[in-house]
C-alpha cells in the first residue's frame, strides 16, 4: 500500500471526551471502496469500517479471528472451510453472510473492474484465469456449501493464506454497494467493522461505534475523529493541546511541547523508482540497466542521505537471502549494453521523463540520475512534478518514463513486494513483464520454507538486474503519539494500528492533589 500526503485548510477546535480518540493524517483523497484503494491512510481507516474473516493483531500482525470464528483445512492443505460468527452484523443490522464474502470476492475479481489487489487471490483455484478474462466466474474455487460456511479451494498449499485474509480487499461488501456501487456520492457506507461512518468531509471523518458489531464490548472508544490536513502548524497546536492524540506525520518537531512523543520504528516499506516498460526503447532491459549503471549509486545511497539506504526491494526478513541489485557505477558495461541495444553512446535514445511528487528528497535523487546521463551521454531528462496528494492518481496517465512509489508491504512476507510485478498484476504500474519472473513467483507460491524464499530471491534479483525497479531506501515509520493517554497504540512493521484497540485514558492526578467530594 502507498503512503502519501497533501492540501491545506483551517480546522476548528476539537472537544474530546473520555470516549473519543482523535487522529490526524496528511490530506489525501479517500476511496471508501475497499476494492479500489491502496494508500496507507485508507488502510488505516478501513480497520474501523470493515472486517474480513481475519484481522491484524495490533502488535505481532498475526491473523486474529474476525468474522470467522474458526476454520478447518483439508489434509492436503487445499480446501479451507470458514465458519462465520452468527452474531456478525453490518451497522444497519443486516447479518454478514457467507454469500456476502463469496459475492464480494468474485466482484473483486471481475475482469472488467480491474481492482488493484486482485492478484492476492491468485492462490485460489480459477481466480487468476477469471480476473484475466481467460476463465469463468463459476469455476472460481469459492463456494457456500451451507449457511454460515465459506469454502475456498486453493491451487496449492499456501502457508501465508491466513495472513493475506487480513487485507482490507477481502472484506465483505454489503449488497447495496455490490448492486449500486455509488461510493463517491453516498453519505456513508454500510460496513461491518467496529465503527460506522457517521459523517465525512474532505477534512474530517467522524466514526461512531457500531452497536451491531459482534465484539462491541471490546471496542475501546465510542468515537473516532479522523482528520486530514497538511496545515503543519495547526496540527502541531492541536497535538500539543492533546486535541489530537496520534498524528501520522505533518507535525513541526521543533514546535513540540514534548519531543518524546515521536515514535520511530522499522517499517516493512521500500521507496523506489520504476521504469514504464511497455514502450520502446524502455522495453529493452539492456537500455534500462545501462542507464542505471551510469549512476554513482555508491555516493547516493548513503546513511547521510537516508535513514536506511538500500539496493534491495524486500526489507530484511529472517531467513530471506540478501539480494544484490545495481549498487555502483559501471560506465564500461553501460556503454557496452547501449551499443548492443542499438544506441551507441546513447545516440538515438529519447528523452526520459521523470514523473515524481513534489519532494526535495526525490527531486535531488532524480536530478542526480539525470545529471549522470547528461554528463556521460548528453541525454537530457525532463521532469514533471505533481503535488503529493495527487501523485498516485496521476501515474495512471502513462505520460512518463520513470515514476516513484513508496510501498508498505500488506503482510509480513516477501510476496508483498514481489507479486505485484507479475505481468498481469493490476498494481504493476511499470508494465514490467518477464515470463521467467512470473514463473519464479508462481513456483514460490507453491513451495514452503527456505526453498520458497530462494525462489522469491531469484525473482527479486531478476527485476533488479533488469532495472524494472530501482530501490533506494527503506522507510522507518514516524508517528507522534501521546502514549500517556492513548491506549492500544502499538508499534508494528506495517505501521497499521487497528482502531478497535485504541482508547483515551485520563491521565492520573498528581500525587499531592486530593479530589474533593
């Protein structure tokens, strides 16, 4: 999922009660459709509005039962039977049914819909064929053998299956929105999560506890105020006054009353450039690799520039091999590759176009890359700068050569960074395509343990060597949290904090104060 920010406006003051938790995020467009959204801000909001069969544990991220009270799996690991809770309801009082899950997942796979995360369902029998238009809806291995039971048949055993079920795209969509998906104009959405959407504006979402939620006794807050703003000074004022208890960035650190509220943790995230690979000459991996070999990466990917510089796509995972991407300049090899591709010393290459967000860090690195090409080849690059809040919508318009993405893995597994680049993935914004890469990912999905990791590492090495993606840093998470009064906020590598567990706790009275009668 992507993380981004933008826009400026004036906020009114917030009056907080002991049952209210207020949070703030950078301004961005919010899509309420769980099938068509992929920003980190949306994913956080969805922990309140929707709930799938399983949800994330707030600290370990291990799957925790949600709508599914339990499950059974066949001896061969191919057939899962999920037994739904009889007391799982949407906020309007309608029961959540197994049919809701089946129809929602099939809607997600609809090839005409081109939803972003459909590739996550590829482990289900017939899912990939259906979403790519090569198979039939009725052949997908999702069925309802009896009331309250969802049966899923996989192509092969998958040890990570329950983990991906925590993702918001596996949430049930109420029949009202399946039949009439007017997400933009609806005043609210009919969700089944711990909170309902009470009101919304571009600047503020107000969430109230879902009184029909099956586990409402363990929902710690009655109300969530979810602010969206890029007014750093005003957010800092609200945070200092404890009218915002958790701010996901956009805070002026030097204006904080208490700098110990800054929480910095390792995050399962990578920022990288990518080539758009579907037009000549950028379809040729020799050309992409040659340009990248002209860049002095050893001088650019440094700890002086970035907290965690990297040349690999997948953040460190225990047992996963370290993969060596392009990590230094090699002028001789670069010129040889260009000559082989028919562009001796870069002659005849079109001007590469960077489309990047308005960020000084990103602009500096892109400029360094462009300078290396100009100094060696006389090749001038062009730049298109887009405000952060608009950037990820803008990259759908393929009017550029090189784009940028900051990606947070959606579950703690290398596939969260690699599967999105298979040829038929709707999240493959660069249209990278290599049958060898696709086959390695397909093989990895059917394996387990060290052999599985080795296959994925081979695939990662391939896309890095071919210049499909160009990682340059892993991003720690930066949050500002009043931990003395905000309960349930726990650090984790996905930087996602389910609203169900958050609560406001009144600070203790000083020892010398005696409460009067």
